[in-house]
């Protein structure tokens, strides 16, 4: 399992979370780039400090440990709340080819 605290990078294939606006974060994980809400819908936890599972493409809020699927925004575990707003999910683009060069 590839799970590291968001915002930290230990290797080229490790998940990374970047705050792009006050309302949005960019999550790079599992060969995807996901633009999503910067705050957890449960209690407003700042997801740039969350934990990202790149293998399952999920993010866990640092406050109450609610976990969201980054592809759909649906809550997968934790406190009952609305889905996470996911604006866009893109494949990782390297050399102009989704997923990198062959």
C-alpha cells in the first residue's frame, strides 16, 4: 500500500497534495491528477494535511479520519457526511502520453 501524509514526497511514485487555491487541492497519486475540494465536508479539515493512499486513490481527512474515493468523491469510511467535491480526474501525462511514454 502506498500511503503517506499528504504534502510529503519521498519518491517519484509517492502521492503528493498541493494547495492550488483556497478552495482546491491537486492530488497526484496512482497515475492520476485529481482536482478536489481543499476541505473535508464533515468538519472542514484541511485535506492538504490528509493521508493519501495512491494505490486505492483515496484521501483521509486529518481531523476525524473520514476517507474519500478521489475518483468519485464518495465517502468510503468514517463520519457520515456529504461526498467530497471532485472537480476533475486526469490521467498522469508524461511526454504527451497518458501514463507516460511506452
